[in-house]
């Protein structure tokens, strides 16, 4: 059952199965792996923050040690100096008793009161548009990579110990506590608190706050570099993908469209591009498809010619048969009726032979394509064939001589039954043209890489101008005196088709040093183990 696949040649089908999309998808997937570097940058930022937390913890411990050994009068100056050196804001909350309510403990000292501000908390709404765009990109990337979102940093009003959870934890656990929060402009704020307790239960909580804007700048700069590299790689990859798709997909589409037209029955009008400039696999495919299309055109032409020849050959015996049948009802003479019946019988026999040979000729190629080739010793095969002919008396008064080769010297690779049919046709043809008591000589010899079969007779020979035509279908040039219609003219055509199906050749020549007679020479590739 034929299936309508006309949609295969439509642009919609080409878009669904386009190699361009697949090439781009593969390359974009590789680029997506490169884009995974943004995840690494988020990890890199976390590592930077962790390192700053450890650095700040060490720094606050040192400040607390220095603060505890410094006389009370010199402590404000000490903290102001440390604040300037470390770009931090240092605050001290004095508590008389660890159990006192933290809400009533206000800030006792602020380094900014002596040294001035060491960082600024910027208002995003007051900054330039470039900064706002940069923060928008930061937020977008953070959402994509699912980055951790620290709590927002707000300056407490009023500034009491209770407003700082880190300070309360440090007071309760008597250990240093660090934390990360996010300033209004999305920059990290590192908070560290440590309890500096006195000998009588009272003490101070030292609180450090620092704006790590440089971490944002570092990560943003690395993202910019990675983004530029990624953009360049994307452009190069897409350009190369489109170039590759153009060099692959476009010729494949041309070939597919040509093949589609051939399938629709337009083989004669379709020229499959051979792409001679392509020396790669696509060029090889194009030339193979072009050769296949040419072979299909030849096969179509041969089929049509064969059909026309068959029609012509069938019309002659049918016309004779119809004439005899029509005349049979009008003739009363028994003698004439017997002659007409003989004509009818001969025409029916001729039609039977013709149809049998036509069927044989039409299935030669198909059977050769399905045949299982094997090594054939032509000497043994020909000897068996000639022995069978002799036993059945098919040689009539003609002598047939065979120069049998040594075993294993005339071996070919092919279908034994088909090769037997070739030799049978040639011997039958030679016997029919040979005079009474004539001699037909058959030989099979090895000649280099070929095995040569020769069949010679003593008949009238083949004129030079007819040595090509005798291999055409329905060409019949029979000897004088032979009854008309006994041969269909397909024997040599079938022999040639079988020989060419075995990658061999067959020709007709004159006999050497003989005035009459014909020689048929077959060359087949010798079989090598």
C-alpha cells in the first residue's frame, strides 16, 4: 500500500526536523554550561564574605583585647583610631549588670563621633541610572542562581543594645558573634559583636559594623568579564553554527527536494545536484543520489521500451491467431480447417514461448538482486550442462566439444543457476546456427583476474554491424529454413543481463583464422579466497 508522504517536502516538515535547530541547540547547550560560571561567582561571593567574616572576627578580638587593657580615658581615642584604620564603625554599649534589661542600655561610645563617617549607606533612589541598572542585573542574576538573601540592614532609632541581636547573643554566650546583612544599595554589611566583661560583673559590648562594598564591586566586575566572554562566545558559536548549518542543511534540503520530486514520478525532469565542489560526505551523497536518479531514469526508459517491445511482439501472433480463428468458422474444407488448426496451434505455442521468455527477462534483475552468490567452478558446471544436453539429444547432429579446465582454475563468484542459463543460451544459439555435422567448441580458461568463457560455432557468423543489436530484446536473426516463431529473440538479451549482473561482459566476434562462424566471449571476475 502506497503512503502519501508529500508533507515531507513541505517547509513546515523541514522546520520540524531542521538540522539548524539541532546544531544551534547543541552549541547553545555547551554555552549554557559556560553560563554556569554565574553559579560559581555566587559561590565565590560567599567565599569572599566568609573570609571577611573570619577577618572581621579576628580584627574585633584584637580591638577588644586592646580596649580591655587601655585605661578608660584613652579608650575613645583608641576606638576612633581603629575605626579609621579598618573603615569600620565601632560602638560600645556599657551595662552595669548582665541581667539588666537591654532595652535601657544606650550606646556609650560611637567612633564616628570622633573620627567621622568611615562609610556611607547610599539611598538607591538618589543614585545614577547606571547604578540602578547594575543593581537590577544583580537582582536578576541572584534570582536565577538562587543566591542567599541576607536580611536588610537598618540603623536602629534609638540606638540601644536591644536593637542588635548579635550584641545580645554575644552578651549571653560571652563569645564573638558575626553576621551578614544587606544595605539598602544591596552591598554586604558585616556585623561583629563581642562581650568585654569586667571583673565585677559589669562590662561592655563592642559592636563593629562595616560596609563591604568592595565585595559587590569585585563580583560585579567578574560578572561583567564573564558576561563579555559569554557574549563573544555566543556570537562566535551562533555564527559558526549558522555557517555549519548553511554548509550542511542547505545542500541536504536541495537533495531532499530533488529526491521528493523523483518519488512523485518526475524522474526525467529532475536534475539532482551533484555538488562537484564538495569533497566531503555530502558531496559523495549528492553524487550517489544523482547516479541513482540517472539509473532510475534509465530503468524507467528501459521498462517503457520493454513494454512497447512486448506489445509489438504479442500483436503479431495475436493477429495471426485472430485471423485463423475468424477464418475457421467460414471454411468448410477439412484440409483447410486442419491447416488453420495447425496455425492456431503454432501461434498458441509461440505465445506461450514468448510469454515465458518475457517473464524470464523481466525478473532477471530482481532475482539477481536477491540471489545468494557462491563460488562456482565453471568447468564442472559446463561439463554437467553439456552432458545433460547430450543425453536428451538436444544437440541434434551437431558435435559439441568442451575443453575442460583444471579443477579450481575457472572459479567465479555468482549464481550457478543463472550462469548455467547463460551458457545454455549460447550453446543453444550456436547449435541452431551450426550446419549438420558441424562443431561447437566451448572453453573456460583463466586470464589474469578474469575467467573467460568462449562458445564458437561454424555457422554464418555475425555481421559487424549487428554485433551490438543481437543483444537487444526481441532481436531475432535466425538461420534460413528455421520455422518462424520458434525463438523470441530474448535469449541473448537475458544472457547479457545475467553477465552484467555478475560484473562481467559479453561480446560477439569472428573466429580466429576461419572464414565463417561466430565466437561469443564472456569475461567474469575470477573468485579469490
